[in-house]
C-alpha cells in the first residue's frame, strides 16, 4: 500500500517526464515541417550545435515550472489527506494502523512526563482507522485543553516559603472522590462543546455522536483489559494540579484503575445520552461534597481556624491579646502543614498523631503537646464537633494528678541566692528581682514592668501597685492589686529601691518588652539557665518562687481569699465573685502577708546547709 507522496512521485516519473520528452520531439517536428522540403537538408546542415542547445535550453526552462505545478498539486492533496488522518500512520512491517500524537511540552508533567500518545489499531480498513483516529484526536485535544484551562504551569501549594503537600491515603472513600474530581473539568469542557453544538447544524451532531460511539468502544476495551496507563495519568495529573501525594500500594492502585475505567464508561454513556437528548448535562457534574477533601471544594482550612475563633470571641465581647493570637496561629499553621488542603471537618486520628510527632521533633514535652492539642480542640469546637472529638481522643495520657511545678525549700532558696551571686552574667538587678518575687509573690513580668511611681512608702516598708497600662496589659483583671512588702530585714534591697525611686524612671531599667508588650522572656531564660545547672529537677524553675510563696502563706494560716488576691487569682465561688469580690481587697487587707514573706526572704539568707544544698 503506497502513501500519497509515493503515488504522486510515481505519477510524476510515469506521466510527466515522458510527456515533456514528447513535447520536445513535437517542437522539433513542427519546426521542420514549416520549412520547404528542399531546405530541410539545408536546415540540418546549417543548424549548429549552439542553435540546438538554445532550443533545448528554452524547453528546459519549462521543466521547473511543470515540476512546481506538479508538486504543488501533490502537496495540496497531501494536506487534504493529512487533515483527515493527521495522527494516523501505517506500519508496513506489522501491517497495522497506529495513532500517534505528541503531548505539548508544557503539559508533559501532567502525564508522567510522557512525550507522546501512541495507540495501535491493528489490521482494520482504512476508513475505520481514519474515523477512530479522528475520535481519538478530539478526545486528547479535549484533555490537553482541559489541563491548560486549569493551569499550564505545574502548581505546588506553598505557604511562608514552605512546600505544603496534602497527603491522602487511597482508601475506598478517597478513590471514589478522586474519580469524581477528574470528571469536574471534563464535564465543564463538554458543557462548552454542547453550547457550540447547539449553534451548529445536524451534521455536527452526527459527527460528534459517531466520535462518541468510537470513544466508548475504546474505553470499554480499556475496562475489559484492565489498562492502567490512562488511569495513572489521571491520578498523576491530580497530584500535580492540587499538590497531592497519594499514598498507595499495589492493590490500592489496581482498585483505583478499576474504578476509574468503570467511571469512564459511565461518563461516556452519559455523554451519548446528552447528545441523544435523553439526559441533561447538569446531571453529569459531581456534587462538591463528593470531590476530594480539599478546601477549594468544601470545608474549612486549618490555617483559617484562628480567625474563626477570634470572630467567635468578638461576638462574645472578648478581644484576645496579640500574644495569645500568635500562639493560636502557630498551632493552626502546624496543623495546616500536616493536613495541607484537607478540610478540618475530615480530620483523622492519623493527622493528629502526625501533628504530635511534629511537635515532639521540635523538642516539645508530652505536657506541652497535650496543652497544644487542648488549644487545637478549642479551635475545632467552633467548626466541627466531630473533628474536636477525634482530637480529644488522641490526647496523650499525661499524669493529670501530678504537680507541674515544685516549690523551693529554704535550703534550695539559699543555694539559689548563692548561685546567683557567684554567676558571672547575673547583675545586681537580677538579685533584687528574686528578692521582690519572694516578698510579693508577683509574676516575673508584673515586676519587670513596674515604674518607680507605682511604689510608695508605708509604715513597714513599701506598697507595690500593679495596674494595667496602655503600653502593657496584665494577664487578667484580678492581676490589678496593691501588695505591701517589708524590707526591714533586707537593707540592700531597701537602699536599692530608694536609689531607683529617686531617679523617677523604670524600676528595672534593663527590662525590655517583646512585640506583644510582655516582659520577662529574656530574664526568665537567663536565670533559668543558671538554675538548671545546679538543680537537675526540671520541676524547679524561676516561677517556682510563686509556688513557694503560696505554700508559705498557707502554712502560716493566711486566709485563702487573701492568698488568692496576693497572687492575682480570681474568686472561686458565686458569693465572693458577686457580693464580696477580691478586687475590693486593698493593701490594708493584705498587710498580713508582708511579715510572713519578709521572714521567708531573711530565712533563706541564713538557713544552715545552703552550701551543701548548692553542692548537691
């Protein structure tokens, strides 16, 4: 079987060249017949070789024109033939037709980096091969256009310059959703094609219906034989398009291929029904809730949980601090790094375990992980109770009845003073800071933010007024209080206070607030590093001084309400909260704590065994 070019070449050499030879001879005969008989012999005698060459040269001038006209005809017919079978070739060695179409370079990433689509038809009539090739051409062009309409560039989800990949296991539910997702853009493309068909004539409908019949025969064959290439291409395109990573083994891959091939048959059947007018194309579009669990289709993203929670707090008349909001946003960002585009409504226990592992790798303790999961539960409660329950069921089982922070003994406090005096990077302000913590029981940040005008003299010492300011907020409302202190047994501290107050500025001049307006981060890290070198028990930290103060007040019989007020804690029952709130207790009501805490501070400087405790 000859190709079109071979046939035209045979025509050229079989008919055109002999015809040119005939014309050359005819031209010579015509010239001779025009001469008298008596002069013919004279013609042959007189005609020189140059004249003969000139005549031949004139004829040869017509040769390129004739050849050009012939090849132009051949090229026109070849183009006409190729318009019918552009992607169809015939393999003479195997006596079969083959469909071949190159994949555009920009789209190869969506098709596992394949360079071409190649489908063998076998030994079939030429008309059938042409018809099938046209159907496949339409099908693959539709697929290429479908991918281009999404995005011609490979997209990978990013956030804060981190690659975010949504990892999904190919379970039965995910397989069903993945198959449905592949049909969305194809249905949109067919809808556009239907719009064009409705404006065309009957011949266009007949052609499209014939092409659809050929395509459905092909997909049936693919389903029967279990071909995987197209299904795996579709799965790879989903991974690239949506930034996914489908975790799967061999059996799960086979299950997806089977479901996808079956869905293809149903989809093509539905399209034929649409063309025949027995079905609406709207019924071919999957519901959003049937698609892959991605927030672009439905649900709430993990990185949007904090804003939802802030909006909910606003409805309740509450305004979270910037530090609290940043903490919640960091937890939500870590969760987003695990689930990616998966909606939090479909959170799984595996996601929670992966999140806990992430925090564990960052050095968080079991208790810290439990606290972070508690915050995540708070964020999820406003969106999905089911997701919050899943997170709650994965909470690590910590010792809930254990004491998180231990108080110091007198010997340990004495050793602590000695360590701070001997440390090179601890200056005088740090020593006085520890003394103030023992005399007041106040939080570290509450003392570091003090201005000199917030201290006033009293009969036994000083009154420290802790109140909220515009530039620095307190932890809560009960934190605003007046605390009497007795410095009679600590002359160094008394003289230091007098000196600082005389300058009328900040009490702790080196203390700096962070971006949220909170004090104490740098001081806490610095002093706790020294403390950790000498006290291996991790339950002993700088804030354990507050625990020591609370224990000392309780052992000396101080009223519980006075203890709570001194430490800046809220009331615990309805009566105190509404009829006798702790906010009404002033410095006069707290006078009983001053001598008790002053005795504690003096005792730690003279307690026997401090040197031995420091060594141990």
